[in-house]
C-alpha cells in the first residue's frame, strides 16, 4: 500500500488505513511512539491499557504499610459543595 505525507498546519501527517491500525492494536486517540530505526520510521503503541489491568492484581501491589490520608486542596474557589 502507498500513501502520501501531507501538510497539516505546521506539521506533516500520514493517514494510516484502519485495517493496519487494527492489526497493530492502535485506535484513534491512542499514544504512540514514533522513532527512526534501521532506515525506517517505526510507529508502535506506547501502552495498551484497555483490558490489560486487573483491579485485584493492582490492589495486591499496594504495600502493607501504605496508609491513605486526606489532602487539603485549599479554600473553595467557586460553588463547590464539600
């Protein structure tokens, strides 16, 4: 497949076909890493969060000596109700 680099404002952009994004598990809005490697531009997902975390597993990683505490954010500045 061939495509064209296009000017978008002060940057350049490349349209990537949906089927290629699906194969790479990348969707609109995802963060990607772009780098130059061995004569090629490589684009890969920064991290794939959707469906990858388990709440029980994350909670199990909280240290036993962790104690949460309330943090003061200062005086209300608008119509906040505390």
